[in-house]
C-alpha cells in the first residue's frame, strides 16, 4: 500500500494542530508496513527531502505565503509524479484546508483515488473562500471519500453537509502509553501538587482569540481553585491584565509551552482541564484526549465542531455554551468541589479514549478505507 499525503507542513508529534495529526498518522501507517510519502511546503526557499519515522518527506521550496497558505510551485509536479511515476501511489490524501495543495491536485491529472482529510472549516478568510469556492467544489466532487473527525463536525459544517454521502468518520487518536505515570512523572506530579493548597484547573493551548482563555480568566473569579495556563500567543498580556483586574493574580500561573514529559506531569497534577474555545476554528481539541487519558475530567464548549464529541457532557466532563462566563464558572466550581464526580468522569474519560481515540484505532480505520478505495491490500 502506497500512500501520499499532501499538507501545508510536516511537524513532529506533540506540537498540536493539523500538521501533527498528519505526521502521527503517517508514521503509524509506515509502522504498519505502508509506503508513505508526504508532500509539504518547506518553510524556506529550497526543496529538502528526508525520512522521518519511516515517512518519505519532501519539503518543496516555498516562494511565498498568502493568507497563511504556503505557495510551493513544485507541488503540482510532485503530485503528478507520485500518481504516474514508476511506482505510482495507491492513494492520495489531501489534508484540508490547504488551498494550494488542493489546486495542485486538481491540475495534476492524477487519477488514483483521492481522500480528503477534513480537519476544519475555513472560517476567517471568507472573501478568499468565495473566490476559491469553485475550485474547492471541483476538488470535493473528485474525492473518493472525505474523512471527518466526528459526526458533530459533519452536522455543523456547511461544506460537509453538501457531501454527506462521501463522509466517513474517523476520530483522531493519541498513543496512551506516552501519558503513563512513570516513576519520573509520578515524582514530578507529587512535587507539583505540593505547590497548591487548592484544586488545580489546567488550560493548554495557544493564547489566541478562539481559544477563549479570556472567558476562562473571567470565570475563575468565582472558582475556588488555582489556574495553570500553559501556552503563548498575542493575548498573553491581555490575560495577565484580566487576572489582575479580577483579583486572582496569586491563583494564576502562566507558563510557556512545555516539554512533553513536563506536560504529561502537568495533566496528571491537574484536577480539571478546561478548553473554553469560542469559535469554530477549534475543530477538535486533542488536548482533551490528553487530559482524559490521564484521568482528568474536562470542561469545554458546545461548538458545532468535534469539541463536544470528544468531551461528552455528563460522561467525560461538562459542556457549556461558548462564551458564557457564568455557565463556565458554575461548571468549574461544581467539579472542583466534588472529588467523587471528578473521579467518575475522569475514569470514564480514560476508558473512552482507550476504546476509540487511539493511534491504533485511527490507523486501522484509515487503512481499511484506503484498501476499500484502492483494492490494494
């Protein structure tokens, strides 16, 4: 089985985002015996090839970036060569949204089955989307299948609603063993817990508009707990000002992005995890899986994306209306005040991750789809 991934960039695991999902899936497919190539844009003006975790990665020279889309002129040719070369690929997967890669596939003449990995709606560049829509329609018309991360995003996406007959649902997955409480992690957890006399609410993510950290900061005024914020971004100064204005500075700890081992310890040292996102740009929330596999209940929002599918209200945590400070306060306070409830939701969250949100489950599901579409074992 030969698989060619087309994506903006290629990132190592544990950094978050679509690039990491693609890298994790690609490496897992390679470990299962697939011949996997990734065609991505380089962040420099030269073309580089390398092998990462068994995946043949070609970083094509980038000449510019327009509306966060890297332009790599060699993408069309690379897709064409993958499809009609001496050892043609069996499947091409376009990871949406990446307009340049999608347009390159459309003009490449590739005839092998094409799958769209649908990671998120295009939400901010509405004018550009209107111009690009005719091209996007042709790309989606040409797809053999479209993979979404949950039934929720299928129902909530205007784009996917038009192609419901092509959509398959395959949730993202994590590797549970990476989050185990090793002796080193356990020692660090004990050290972290000793620094708090109150329960700990944890936030992990970029400090950008759609993550809703400002809503969380306001909600924490009415929550008898400490807040640990791990992340960086343009809103950090504003968040610090909100903490000061709310009189909770002494209960809030700001940390930059952490090494993976430290992040695992931070999850395990937390009592509640919060993902208070306010916009559809938050398409899934893998951080919820990371918290859940560590036995930590989540509080998240009712976005029309995969977020509330990952965190089932009353099963793995609590879901509140996006942007509702009062509702978020009540949900957090209820959890920090009830250790029994936290234990039950945390246990159920871990069980749910192990049952359907692992790299193994994600990889097996994709392989089954590829085999169905290509006829290749």
